[in-house]
C-alpha cells in the first residue's frame, strides 16, 4: 500500500560540476531514476523539500561541506539514504562520512556500474525503511482499533441500559401527557419530542460504535451505483443547503456502471462520511461533486470538493481512528470508512481535486 514503492525512485544529485551533473542525469535517467540536480548546499536544501530517496552528495561544495549537508538531509528525510562522492579519499573523510549517516562512499571518477550498484543497494535500504514504517503504522492502527473495540463494547453496554430505561420512562410520561386537556398538552409535547429525538440519536451513535467494534457478518449483494449515489446526495441535500454548498452528482451519476458487489447500507455509510467531510471542508458557495466511472473490473467513485484540500503531512494518518483536525470531530469517520471499504475488497485513497480541494478515490469491485 506504500505509495512510494510504486513510483520511480528519485535521486538528488548535489555537485557543483555542471558537466558531471549532466552526465549523471543522463546515466541515471536511462536506468529508470528520476533525477533532481543541485549545485550547492542551498539549492540542495530547496530541492530536498520535493522529496527524494537517495542523495548523491559531493564532499566539496561551493557554500559548505558535503558531510554536514549529508547529516542535514538525513535528518530532514529520515527514510532516505545518502551516498557521498569525493575526488580523493582519506581515512578521515571515510569515517566522517559514516558518522554523518551516509550509507556508502564513492571515489570520483566512479565507473557507471559501480555507481548504479551502489544506488541499487541504497534504494534497497530506503525500501526497507519504508516497509518498516508502514508496518509500524499498521501495528499502531490495529492496536488502536483493538482498544476502540474493547472500550466501545463495554461502554455501549453501560450506556444502553440507562438509555433504554430513560426511553421507557419517556413513553410513560408521553402517555400521561396525552391524557391531559389539549391546551395543557401542547406546551409539553414539543420538549418531549426533542428528548425522544436526542435519545434516538444517541442510540444511533452507539449502534455505529458497536458496528465498528464488532463488525457484523458481511453479506454482499449486487448494489446499483446510481441509486446509491442519488440517495446519498438526497440525504445530504439539507446539510449542503444550510452550508450554502452545491452538492451534485456529476456525469451520468454512475448510470452506465454495472452493479457493485457489496452491502448497500454500509456503502451508503461510506459515501455519507466522505460527502459529509467534503461538505464540512468546503466554504460557502463552494462545490462538492460525486461521480462514478468504470475502471476495468472496478468502479471508481470520486468525491471532490473545493475546500482547502488535505495537507501532504497528514495524508498518512487520515484513516487512523481518532485522528481529527476538527474541534468537534471524533476522528472515527474515515477509519470506519476504511474498514468497510477493505471488507468490500476495495481501496480508498486521497489526493487533490482539479479545483484544488480534496479528492477521495474510492475503488470497489463490480459484480463478476
Ligand atoms: N474533504 C476533506 N478535506 C479536507 N480535510 C479532510 C477531508 N476529509 C477528511 N479530512 C481530514 O481528515 C480528518 C479525519 O476525518 P474523519 O472523517 O475520520 O474525522 P472527522 O471528520 O474529523 O470527525 P468525524 O467524522 O468523526 O466527525 C479530518 O479531521 C480532516 O482533517
Ligand atoms: Mg468525518
């Protein structure tokens, strides 16, 4: 699932010799690497912000020392590796290179094969770091999920009992009120209705939590895409209106897509969460757009908004339970969505919409 394993590996080459930079760009480009060049420490720091996997750093740079830069780059991007280059090797420079966290040390001029081999080794290290990080992240999510499960199962039970008792007493009260004369009844019925609605809402929340803690058995059936999307958009029309955000079903609304294999109610829950997040992120007069298209043996559902988008630094954490940037958020929305999507054999990814807001990519398998 790690996105960086799928993309082209990126090498940041830091050397003030323009001809050498050119040569490397060509050699590494041909070998399938994406190459960013920098001719000074300052430029290297700037280019490092775009991200890189391996940095190839010359020891002598016009505005500083390559060993110090190597250390700085490793600190900035801990999953990366640095290979140092030098025109003349001494034991001291080799020791300094290792201390700075460089994984290898090459003498210039180095043979292309040797350089490529060293880069391959460095990339292997980078992939190991990434896998380790991904494993740690998954372990953390699993741990949190287990904690949520235990906690909610216990808590829901404890809350449900008094809640049921309150609901029961409320219906007794309601019956007694209805026995009163008309003018005595009316000022009492409205507050009673409000309390009943709130109790019902609490019960729904508990139900959600419980579903999350102990997922029911999964019974997939063919689900038509268009009615599913239509229903979600209709359900949220009121919310959209009160926020003055346009919520639309774009294109043919999934009309031409064949049915998905899944559970209608859970899929609705997924789309409601995604669309609600989009509505919450979008300022007044903005637009939230839901669309669907076929992509091989899957359907790709896009939820776009014109809000601020999701910053790169938090994209990794979005699906963690309790991760939220909202004062009133529980941070459970997307983790429930992710669990349901995974159960359906689908995937969920976040990116940017063409209008600059967030775009959620939901892929679900079609009925075979
Ligand atoms: N469309 C979006 N645009 C920008 N940020 C988003 C969007 N969708 C989700 N996020 C970010 O992801 C975080 C987690 O979302 P999630 O739905 O899990 O929780 P929440 O919305 O904060 O709380 P809850 O859904 O429980 O009310 C949000 O707090 C927000 O920072
Ligand atoms: Mg949410």
